[in-house]
């Protein structure tokens, strides 16, 4: 029997773990007698070409892992394969596991849908393919024109390791993933992680071995897929401590480890370890979702918002880790005024990234299944994004989309931090109003960095001191790019500039670029030959003009 296990990744740079987990299960429980291997593709690749590649192998079975980002392309791929080859097609993963009957009724080219943990269910299917399918836990299949679904069974063992030789041969320096636990202690209404049967942790010694192997594979980013990594503080501390103690020796110095954590339950012992982490070794993603306590209650999200805000501020202040925070627009009970408050509070925490997400109604999540409790309209096509709620209109959602674009391009990019600080702290513009108004002025139009800077200047110059605004934008342009073109509207011809530039070239560094700050009688200088910081910016420094000897 020849088996191909596949997954269409969102981008080439992402190395999905799921097909390798299935391959590990096949080899663990069926041995190498089953001829199985992994074939990876991307959603942006040529579907026909990838189908031809799979068909040319003449497999007996092809299995795909399905997610909201790849389900459309995966189904199209399956249709082509079935039409031209006729092998058995198996689907699994969160996008099909909670609606197997629906998939089998709609798509006649799909033969089987698996729910539950694939390392066990997939080998069971292969072993019983020509026998009694009712023995395969979590399997849905057709029998006499009706869909039969076999109940899942609860698993308590650690799954076999997905990190085989072929995995590393195919990695090629891409972002890689590691799983050290399954399940989640919470049951948020928009998420699927809490639907698993409890939370179980994998063996710590195995995890440490996997960390070392992955960190030495050539990748620069290792992402932990655990939904709440610090659910067990002592175990989290053990792994954090292991990374810290081995960083720069057994773990290469350029590798970054990404963790999703619950920010409000951080222990002092964890802060102590994280505070001494090497710069850039760790990145933390912290889901805020909302600061509206009534909304959090309605969506079953347990969060101490005061503690969460305090802890995020503390983490940012450490200055050695990239801190990523998330908000979700479209949650139950949150109108525009409430979201504005959540945004302003989240922005004040000064995380390196503030991601504005939009609610997605996932198959299997309470927010999709309990319609009367979570009323909303949403796109019927993946990724099932919210279109309106009782609290946010369709027009308000569209407006927030432009706000999201401005947040990404102004703040998350790290390109306009001096400008934003000036506009919020000195000019007194509230963060949400800043991003929302400017985002809707630009209206999501893509443009070069220099053109975006011109729009920024033109929009805000009537709302603040235009001289200071110009200078802040220039400071940002010097910090974010070594090749950016300075727009004519921001240029001033002044013979003093040549003297100052000559001074820095002769006495400081030939790679430095400068701008005169007339409003402060200072010079801002940036050395663009050095590495960028956690905000992905070159560091700048201010000098008093009078102390440079220039007249």
C-alpha cells in the first residue's frame, strides 16, 4: 500500500507539523511495511502541477490536513486527484473534524474524514481499510448512502515524535513548530482548543531533546503550538530555564522561540527567568481579545484584565523579548465605543505588535454552533470572518478593516514610532482615532513607503505642529530603511545640513545619516550599518547642534 500524506501550507516559509505527525503514527503502529511519505505544497502554488506530482506517484491513499487557510485549495486538489487517478482520499484536521457528515455529503470525491488525534486514527484506518471500518475510532465514512461516524476514543499517551530524518531534510531553514502539550485549560467560545478532552503535557525530557534538534536544524524560529504554554507554571519555567542555560552553546544564538501564553497568570518565578533571557531568544504572544469584562464573560474567557495589563507592561519594560498582543473585533457585547476603549488600553501597553484580528466563526466553536447566544452574520466561505453583529454594523466592520491596515503599516511595521509617539503624547490624539481616521483616509490603498509618509504628513499637518510632524516622520524614515527616498514635501534646503553631514562622516561614522530638528535645535543621527532592534528599526541618537561645533 502506497500512502501520501500532505498539507498545503499558507506560505513556503511555514513547515506544517501535521503531516509529519501522521507519518510518525503510521511508522509507530504499522511499521515501515506501509510505504508512506509526506508531500508538502502551498496554497499559492500551482494546484494542477501539485496534483500531477501526487498522481505520478500512483498512491493508493492520499491524506490531507485541513485548516481554514487551505480548505478551499485542498478540496480543489482532491477533486482533480480523484478525477484523474481514483485513489482513496482521507481528510482530517480542525476544518473537517467537527463536520464530517457535511463534508461527505457535499463532496463525493472524499472517501473518509477523521476526527481526533491522527497519530492513532490514521494508522487504524490503514490497518482496517479492507476490513471492519467500525473499529476505526473517530472515522466517518459512507455506507449504503448514509454517513456512519465512529466515536472518538480518549488518548492519554504521548504521540510519537514527528521529527524524522525526512522532516529535517525538507525543513530548509523554514519556520518550524513544536508541540509539548495538547488541549487547553480554558473553553473560549471562539476557539477549538478547549474542546479536547482535558490538557495533557508531553514528557519534558523528550521536549528538551526536540528543542535542541530543532534549534540546530538551520531554522531561525521555533514556534510552540501549545495554546497556553504557561498553564503549568513550573513546567513552563523548566523549559524556559533550559533554553536560557543552553542558549549560545547547544542552542545557536540566532534562534528565536515563540510561545503563546496567558498573560494574567504569569508567576513571579517566570518573570525572574524571562528577565534574564538573552535578547531576541524569546518572543511571547499574549491574547488580550478585549478589555470589556462583560464581553469576556459572555465568551467564556477567564481573564484578570488588570493583572494582564500590568504583566504586559512589565514584560515590555524588560526590553529583551518581542511582545505580541492580540485584539479581536466582532466579539459578543462589544460595540464600537467598547472596542475603541479596548484598543486604547491595549495600545498604551506598548507591546511591539498589536494585532487587530476579526472574529472567525470556526466549525465546532460555540460561537458558530450556539447562534442564539452569539448572534452575528459571517462570510460562509473560509475563513468565516464576521460581517456584522448586534453591536457592530457591517459599515463599522469595514471601517475597522482600514484601521487594521493602518495599525499594521504605522505601528506593527515599526516604521513610524517617533511620529506616533508625537501624535498621541504631544498632539493629544487618541490612538484609536489616529489609526481609524487615517486608515479610512488612506482606505487600504497600497503604496510605497515614501508615498505613505506623504499621506501621513498631509493628513495630520493641520491637526498638530507641522514642523514637529515633519521632523518626526523624517526621523522614522531614517530608522526604518537604508534606501528610502525622502519625499520632496519633507525636504528643506539648508547649507547647515552639508556642514553637519560632513562633521558626522569625518568624526563619527561614514554610514550615519542625519536630519536637522529645527524645533529642538538638535540633530538626529542613525547608523544604518548596525543590526535592527526588537521593533525592526535602526537605533537613532539625538545630538545638540551647538555641541557639534557647527555654526
